[in-house]
C-alpha cells in the first residue's frame, strides 16, 4: 500500500439509495443509524476523512434543507466518538444546479451565511464542492472570512478552464485555503487541469496540498438523473487505476476520494488495487 495516499470517503446519496431502498437525504431525519453504518463502512475500508455529503441540502432540492443540516450534527458527533482520529469535512455544495454558472444573488449569499455556522459546530474543515466559478468560490470564501471562521477551507474544482492568476489571487486573498481538489471522470481530464493550472499553483504555494475525487457521472455520457444501476455499468478500468497511482507517486501526501457512483464496492476495489501495487 502506498503510504502517501490519504483516503477520503466515497459518494453518499447514490450509495444510500442503492443500499437502503431510496431513503435519500431524508434519512438524516428518518434513519440516522443507516447513515452512520454507511460512513463506518467507508472508515473500515481505510478512509480517514469523511465529508458531510450534504450535496442535496439546498433550496432548489428541498424545503427543509436547514433542518437537515442541524439534524446532521448527531450523526457526525457519533462518528467522532466511535472514530476519534477521523476528520470531518463540511461540504459546501453548489447553490445553483451542478456544473452551472449563474450570477450571485442575495439568496446565494444567505444560503452560505446560514449553513457555514451550522456546519462549523461539528466539522473539522470545509470543502467547496465541484466548483465551476471562481466568482462563486470567492464569494463563499468571503462569507467564511466575514463570519470569522478559522477552520480551513478546501476547494474541489470541476475540470473547466481556469486562469492560474485568478486562482493565485484567490489563494493569496484567503489564508485559510488549504487543499485543492479536482473532481474528475477520467484521468485525462484530471491530468490536463493539473498540468495546465494546478501544478504551477502548488509550486508557488507550497503550503497547499492536492487531491482528487473520482466521479462516475461523465457529463459527456450521462446526465445527473441517470439511475444507479446504469451508473454501475460505467467503470474505471485497471489502466486508468495504473495511471492514477503512477501519477500519485510524485506527492509526499495526496488525497483521493470518490464522488457520484463511487460507493463502498468501488472504493474497496480502488483501495485494494492500490494495496497490491
């Protein structure tokens, strides 16, 4: 096993739907024990970082989103009691539909002003999920700073075109930014964004760490309403894994986790494949 890899958990909503007959996000209210068990399964595989996976907790998806954030505290408090060495990352999901840019409005700002203090009560760090807009990232970081939150904030970029100077300016502006992630459907997409943008930033800001999430929802092949069964048919092969782990060797520490469609089975395959290299 390559000791430089820090494993994060895999996707949550698809997995809980698959394992527990479509409980979905309402499981926070109706069946917290199944959520705790699912997280514990990831931890038992060797994942030392757990994200709150509240991607769907927002006004466009449910009316009771604030209640879901508040009720989630019991879940992560119990996980910490059971596993005191793990880290909990508070997910800051995209306010607008996934992978879309829309102008920032007051509702956008109020959403993050509401959820950041709630999450701050039970997480170790924050992570901005699958960002496609530096303007959105800047606004969220600004709110984080305005609220005097001192916990680290991490950014997960979706592979679109970013300007290095703009990201450098962002990192220089907010001292609590700690890790840069890429959410990728293929090694090629991840490597391209890394080579063209992220690598130079990491060289300039050597206090930052790097990682990536593997994602089964390739926007070129699937839409986000694709059902779980069909997603299971899309698999990264051994050639893809070989490229990933060869690439990972250059880092003293690298963070690897799973996103949509990367459940217990997929993360187990990934971690076990790495263990025999």
